[in-house]
């Protein structure tokens, strides 16, 4: 990632447990809104040095009844660094509950990565304590500047999802991994996203998904990069994800990998 950006919402992972439950006063609490029924908090607990426990936190979107989850590839990379090869370390998916005790965390495994587009497909162990959306729709066309958007996720290790409004600024080509010369056309949105927002779904008021939060601009913290929906649908189709209740059709021989 170029120095221009705060890669992976710098600091959004490896947060002290004491930060759990901290609020986000600039966002509205999600209450029955479209994304509140599908966003999941990702947590990786690993060694923190000096004998203290730390928590890596980010956001994912539940895709189907098979426990398939969509998030960023950099979330997986940082979770592994947080776990640091710890034998008992696990990446957990926790849906929103009415209280911290009601939100059961479920272990995940990695299914697929697309580092160029910064996309990752995870699968949570079943039974997963959250039902998928009956119908998940995408809008793949470019959006004009000024289009209003919403972002749902778990910033600052919040124990419940929050929603923030924003708008489209435009599009620009970026190289998401330093070792690749290939560029990815990213959506730029005006939204002051916070650590923990990596993997948050970005959508229109009617509920259509237009992308996924990737990183905020380092020198313009009120703007962020979003991975457009067209890259997401291609990624999911290449791994036989059937959105909704049916889930994913595995390719022959397809296996996931456990963390760390």
C-alpha cells in the first residue's frame, strides 16, 4: 500500500481488550437497518507481549447459511500477525447480540484470498448464530459523485454495529499491494471511518451493496477507499458462492486453512 494511505485502517487491529465497548459518537447505532442483520465482528486473540492479551478486530459480511464471510485480505494478514503462530490462537466471528453475553463467537477458517483486490473469503463453523439475508443485491455500475452511501461495521472494537453516512467523491487507480504493478480502480468516499472498519459493507439506502471499506486516506482522514462491487462479485463467483440460503458449492478438492 502506498504511503498515501493509512493501510488497513492503521490501528484497527491489535486493540487492547480495554477498548471493547468504546462508542463512536459520530455514527448511529444500527437498529434493524439492512446491514445490521448481516455484519459480523472478526476477532483474533493472540500474544501481546509483556504478558498482556490483545484483540485484533475488524468487520465481515455474512453471505449465506453455510457461514461464508467476506472481508479484506489485509484483515487476514494482520490477524495472523496478531496470533503470531500461537497454537491455541483462533480467528473468531461474532454476530451482534443484545448483550456481550448473547453474542456467541464462532471459529473461522480461510477459504480464499485475492491480495490484488484485497479480498478474503472465510467460513465460520456451523451452526452459525446468525441467519443470512434472504437476498443480497449488488450494484456494480460506477456511481456519480455525490451519491449518498452508508457503511456498517464495528469501528473501535465496538460490541455492536454502527452505521455512518457518506458520499461518493470519485474513482482512482491504486496499487493495493506493493509487490504488484497491477492497479485496481477504487471508489473514493467521503466518510470518516475508524479503526475496525476494514471489511465493512458499503451500500445504498435501498440496501444494494456497492463495495467494501478498504482503507482511509492518511492525509485526508475524512475520505476512504472502497473496493467496488464488481470486483467482489467476480471473486465470489470464482469460488462458487451462492448468495442467500444455499451457500457455496465447493470445488473438488477445495479445503480451507485454520488459523494461525
